[in-house]
C-alpha cells in the first residue's frame, strides 16, 4: 500500500463505492492524497474482495486521524 499516493476518502459511508479506487484495466484515474502531508484526514475507503477477476464491495472502512 502506497501511503504517499492513497485515493481520496469519501465523506460519508453511504457514498463509499469502488469508483473511488483506481482501476488499471479500465484506466480509471482518481484523486490521491499523501497521508504524510495531511495533518488531519477523515473518511471512508471501500474494501473489496476480488474473485474471478471482478471486484466485489465487502465493507466500507473509516479512518480518523
């Protein structure tokens, strides 16, 4: 996990989905943030399970710093 190039978190757990994660196969580019440059960061990142080449959303995980 590259902590200097993390995808931006969503502000609410209800808006947390797989669209906020980069997808190399589709060329999806997302906004990123460095966890070392931010003094405070709150939000939710999606957690997924990859089976048969497809990503399935499992839970939304929040981080409060």
